[in-house]
C-alpha cells in the first residue's frame, strides 16, 4: 500500500455520496417522470401495426432524403428485424435513443453556442470535453446507479452524458469557423449580437451542427447497448443475454438489428446535413 497515494478516488466517492444524499428527492422524482414518458412513448410506438410502422418510416425517409435505395433499404431492414422477432426490443432501443438524443441536443447545442460566443466559457468547457471524450464509456455507468438505481432512467442519464460532447464541440466549431468578413459586414450593417446569431451564425453553421447531432445519435445508440448492463433492456439487453447464455446466433441477430437502426439514422442525418450545406 502506497502511503503517499493521493485520495482521488475517495474524494470522488465522497462527492458522489454527498450529492446522492442531498439530491435523492430530485433524482427519484425525475426517474419516475422519465420512466412514465418513456413507457408512454414505447407503448405508443408498439400500438402502431408493424407493417404500417415500416411504411411510415419508409415514407419519412423518402420525404427527408428523396433516395429510393435508402428508402427501400430502410423498409427491408425493418422487415428483417420484424422477421427475427426483435421488434419490441428495437422499439425500446429507438425510444431510449430518441429521449437521450433530445436531452443531449437540448443541453449541448446551447452550451456550444455559449462556448463559441464567450472566451471564458470556451476555456472552461473544452478541457471538460477532452476528459469526457477520453473517459471509458463504462465509467459513466458508475454515478448513474446511485443517483437513479438500475433501470432505463440510469441508462438515459449515462447515455446523455456520454453522447453530449459532439453536440457541444461541433456547434462551437461551426460558429467559430464563420469567416470574419461576414461577421464584420453584419456588424457594419448594425446587427445586434442576437440578430447575428440567428440570421448569420446558426444558418452558416447548420451543416457542422448537423454533423455533431449525427455523432451524438451514433454515440447514444452505442451507449444504450453498453447501458444494458444496468437495465436498459432493448437490443442491448438482447446482446447482453446472448453473452450470458452463450447464444452466439441470437447475439449476432441483435447486433444486426442495431446496425440496421444505426445505418438508417446515420444516412438520413447525413443527407439532411448535406441539404443544409447546399
């Protein structure tokens, strides 16, 4: 035992215990709200007949991308998931990803805007993002358990924290890369800071921000799978059960379903980003 070892772990554990003790009433209340909303979303999606759901997804993909191959591939991919008997798990995963992504974007994009505008905020936020993006994903599961216990709420909490950095970083990058000539021109015409933000900064930075949102969705999907270890269920839960029971075929089926969902989301968001840039 090294007697000169700094008590880093003890300090972190004490801090988490302090927060859990004094914020437990907030986390328990928020956990109930999230569980209720997530359950309602899953139930609503599962009420839609599967063939109709596939048709609706295909129509949305066509409306957003105007690509026949992507539309047909999305419909066939979802039909394969249905055929493999993983529909309920897939809907659960989609609901988790949607909720976690919306929370991450709602926090990340405004924080990225603040970091782009304020040098002080930038100097504080960027080192924190460096730490967050290099921290192993499994570490984010540790504080989620004492705050929310095992279940989907803890999974959403850890997923939001893990997937938020790209939304912050890409939003800040997109705004800071706007040519100085355009900024000076808008200032010369008397635009206020808020007018410049909404009419110049955000429209020009939209492709970069969309790239950040795309990365946020992909990270959320990957973290939802890891979070199956603390009760996230869904497709990640199917993979986890397959590992525990050595069911290799079932594990690969769940993995294929995850890939299909990821490819649909990725291609649609990429197309939206390209359209914003054009």
